[in-house]
C-alpha cells in the first residue's frame, strides 16, 4: 500500500510537470476606466475655457455672435486665418454662456447675458477690437461657393445633355452608371445615351445627386457667416436672427468639442 501511494504521488507529480494551463490574453475592453479622472479632466477643461473667455472679455472691446451656413471646416480655417488679430470660439455653448453670465445677476459685464441668450445650436463667438462697421462689412461681402451635400436644397435645375462626356475617363463609366446616369462606352469614350436630369430647383438633394453634381463640378452651396448680434462697451444690439439651418445643426453643447478656438 505504501509503495502504491508513492507510485501514485510520483505519477501525479509527473503529470503536473507535463500539464500546461493556457492563459487567455487580457481583453482591453475589460479594463476599468476611472470616471473620476475623466470627469476631473472635463471639469478642468471647462474651467480653463471659462477663464480664457473672460480674459478675452477683458482684452477685446466687442463680441459678435454668428451662425454658419453650409459648414466647411477648411473654409472656417480660412476665415480664422484672415482674422488672426481676433479670437473665435465655436462649440460648448453652455460653458460659453457660463463665462458670459446667464442673467443680470451673474453676468461678467453689463448686458452680456443677452449674448448668452443667442448661444443656441450652431452659434459661435467672435472677440475683436475692430469696429462694428468693419466687421459687418467684411462678413456681408464674404461668401464662397462649394459643393452641395445630401439634404441641401437644389438652387437650380441641372440637365446633362446626351453625348460624349470627354472630361470623364473610361474607368469612371461604371460609377456614373451606378449613380443612375444612362452611360456606356463608345469607342472608349464615356457617352451619355440620353438627356439626364440630375436635379430640379427645390429638390432636397439625395447623396447620389450631390455626388453627381460634384463629379460634374457644379457647386450649389454657399458658405457664409451670418452675424447675429454685437456687444460693445456694455451695450447689446441684435443684428439678425439665426437661420433654421444654423439652429438645427447644433447638438448638445456639452458633448461637442471646440470646433474652432483661435
């Protein structure tokens, strides 16, 4: 019995030496994220933004609120470059309203709570020392054409005439056909087999229509900035009301990043 026990132990020992337990790699998804750190970082960034905005209030003599039609980040950067002497803030409306003041009792300077009332939706702030007249004139004259996107309203009727489309390589023919155009290759040339109406004035453009207009190099959207109000020297003036587009594009401001801050 003693011998059998020893043999059993030796066998078990041998098995344990020859047995390997596979360890599954730790999943990154199971990693616990400390919400306390995340919340602290968000809180710190909001405090920093409030301080920065109030510093601008002490540095610049005027604040304009504005909305953007047909938002294009690249064109927005061009505007920011042209106005390097001023400061733009776009996004986080609730934090911006907190910095300015939401009512007469907590506004940073007199009448600033009226500026906060404009911060609804896709609205930005421009801090500047330029005169009211100079700012208004510049933005009234600034407008750039761009390609329409899905959901935009067609400003005109566009019809492509039957015949060869010499500006398109043969490799694009299947793509044009997929977009709905009656095309074929005729001796290696992309050819439209009949007149094709891309869109009619007033249409709400589909993704396919917007793509076709871009392929045919037909811009149908205007990027421009609309000034809504101005605050200067403690006095507030309403200049215009937001477009429906500007009001609709904005989301929950606390979820947004600063799209533009310079």
